């Protein structure tokens, strides 16, 4: 995919939590191609994160342990970024989790799974912002991007609590935008189903059905999510507290 943000993030430092995942790795690559120094945040995928950081263009880049469910570890990560770069201009909260559970099956969606989803998808984003707030405050034009989902609006997704967690994340985006203004902007990027390697490994009939539900008749690509993040960082300096859809017109159907 061709895009026009190359060099526009020169001198900026960006942290991507969940940076070794399907969407996260693409975001790291695109941010690096745009000129940013990138920190690939990971929970358990240390090898993958280090390999990704080593092959990103430009640099030097960094792989750093950033488990969003562990506030103490996030504090250590912020200290490491401070020591390495002395700044953080862009925080992308991409870490998230879910499990496919039919919406009518309330029993399989047990307390442990509920706690895991909400702790990772909602508290984790807040905890990461809290840990990196001081670094973000140092720089004019700092931005937080929360990777949300159209499930937060449509209430259709992998399970009931995943949908609720993304609705909560969008609300959190608006609250944080108010709380951190005017120094830090906060936006959500809200994709529909993204055609990652994981999704490509699922049932083809199901994937085709999901694609047909969007007005554009296809799934989002990870690069299109990346373009929305870059647009928020470079092209929308007067936008904060907003939810940017990357859903192919899914709500239209």
C-alpha cells in the first residue's frame, strides 16, 4: 500500500503496546517508515518483539516489556523509555484480548474471562496512559491513540463483554481527552474486523459473511488501521476525544 506520511514523524518517539501482534506489528512498521523511533511493547512475546524492533527501518528502535495488566511493570517501561529517548510523543494502546463466545451463552462467559477482558482492554489502556503521562506531557502535540472496535458501537463481536469493553474504551477516550487537554490529545481508532493472519486462519465462510456485512464488501487491512493512526498523529491536530471509524461502512448495513 502506498501512503504519504513518510518522514512526517521524524524526531518523534512512539510506543505501541501489543506491538508484536497482527495489527501492532503493522503499526510499528508504518510508524518507523514515517520516521518515528518505535518502542515495540510486549507482554510475553519478547522474541518476536525484539526481532521486529531489529528489522524496522530507521532507528534505533526498542523492544520493551509493557504488560498492560501490571502497573508496576508499566512504570519500569516508562523509565526505560525515558532513559533511552527522554520523551514519548505517541502512545498507541493496541494490546487487547478476547475469546469467541456466542452472545446467548452467558455461562461460558464466566467471571474469570470477564475480568481478563476488562482488565486488559479497559484498565490496561488507562494504566498505560497513567504510566506515560509525565513523558507525554513534555512534548507539544503528544497523542494517545486507543485501538477500539466497531463492536463498541454495534454490540456485535466476539462476545458480549468484548463489545462492552470497546464501548468503555471509547468512553475512556473522551474522558481522558477532557482530563489531559490541552497538552495531550486522545482519540480512538475503531476498525471493523481486520484481516490479520489470525483472522485469515478462521473459517473462510464466516470471514466472507463478515466482509459482506460492510458497505464496501471487504474486511479492513492492518495498513488501513495504521493510516488512521498516522492521520490522527499528522493530519488531525485539532481533533481530540473523537472515535475515528475504519469499518467500511459497517453500521450502514
